[in-house]
């Protein structure tokens, strides 16, 4: 792929085209204040709701969160992301998340409750047929959200040896490996029934993880054993200082690069919560909450000391400066992006 290291930092924003989103938006990042300036957009893939970059930063990958489910690659050699080859079906419905792992793009398919591995060619493009699909099984007590499995996120663990997938429908986290390009289950770890785990973020110490739960507004603090590939829940912490005033559906979770703070976003309440990390990573203390400056904060990203929120229903991406002493976010500004769903940086 082309050398993009000397380019100014860019943000890439996903959106729901079915709700009026512009597709994938590229924006310039001002390093002084975190501000975004829209550069271009490309609209050829339906509902590119989640994005990730290749390790070299030269290729952007996007899910197509549709009933059929697909993933596509985009070259970042020019000013506008350019689709590199056709979208590849993932053999699962409603992919909501993806990661690059061991020469594959791996998707979490919410609708079908599965994880798919798609091979990446040397030039960053995708092979036309997935090399394997791992189907989850099980259910939970919360109807109708937990009548079956719903894989919501997949990512590598800090050691880079294993894949971790979070399943909202089965109240569990699965630890997997790729064997001959196929996802293979190592172990499954149960969280509290009805909690509805959505996303997981690792602490930079590599020994702890935090799972934000969608069906109850909490974070589950866990110990992570990388050599054994095991996850042990330790405690569950509310993301709000009191009972929710109405709907409260947590979405994103981020750990600060120095491991001192954790942030979450909660839809309905439309707030960001800041936590201090204590007890060597095994405890979270809620510091406070601030408005997300929009409606329905679907995703949360930290980059270079700033926090970015994709507010889906108000149609904007808002950035916040982070107080280095308290961890509390302070609103900086926003750009309009209809039906915004995620922000990644390259």
C-alpha cells in the first residue's frame, strides 16, 4: 500500500446510510485542540457502521451492517477513501464490529450471533470467501433482546495471541484463536445473567478488562490471564450516580492510555461517565458524568488526549478535552455527521 505516514492525522467516521448517513467520512484532525474538519465522504457501502484500520494505516476496513452482512476494504492512498475490490459477504447477519487479527479481518455478527474471519491479501484487499465462521449458541433472561446469541464486538487481547468476542445475547465473553484461518473456541466466560455485555476494553497493564453492559447500566471489572486465556469477573459498577431517569443503554467504553481512567457513554441518559481506576486495576470509582452534547451516543473513542463521541440521533461527532488530573471531559466542538456510528483515527 502507499506510504501514508507523512500525512496529517485523519479521522474516519462510520454512519448508517439507511438513516440518512453519508457513508464513510474522512476528516482532518487539529492536534492543538482535537478539532475535526470534514475532508470528504464516500457512499457506496450500505450502513458502514463500524471501521478499523490495517496495522500499517494504509487500508480502512468497514462492516456493512445489513441483514446479509459484508465487509469491505478501502485504500487510503488518496484524499478520499477508495473502495478496493467488492464487498465480501461474511456469512452472518448484521455485523457490528471488526478487527484485524493474524492476517484476517474478523467481524462480530450481531444478527446471527457469530464471528467470521476473512483473509487479507498482501495488498490489503480481501479474499472473496471467508475462511471460517464460528457460531455462538445460548440465550439470556432478557426478552426479546436475549432469545439467542448476539455477538457485538470482537478484538485481539493485549498479547495478540487470542480473539475476544462479547455476546450481548448470551451474557458471555468468548475467547478464541484462529486455526488455519478459522475461528476456534478456546473458552467461554459467563457474566451476570441479563446484564447484556456489549463492548470490552483492556487495561494497558494487560491483566485487566472492563465490560460495558447494555441491558443494565453497569461496567463489569474483570481480571484477564493472557497465558491461560481466561477472564474472571470481579465486580459490577453502575455507570450513573443514581437510578436512570428513563432509558439508559450504555454503548462505548474506553480506557486511558496511562490506565488511570475509564470512560463510558450511555444512550437515553445521553451522558459520558468518567471513572478513576483504583486497586491496581481491579476497582472503578465513578468520578462524575457530563452531557454528551448530542443524542444517543453510540460510540466512544480516545485519541491524543481527546474523547470523541458519535451521537447517532442528533447526527454529529463531538470532541472533548480530557482533564489530566480529574479525567473529566470538557466539550470542545462538533461537526455534523447524520446517523454517526463510530470514529477511528489513522
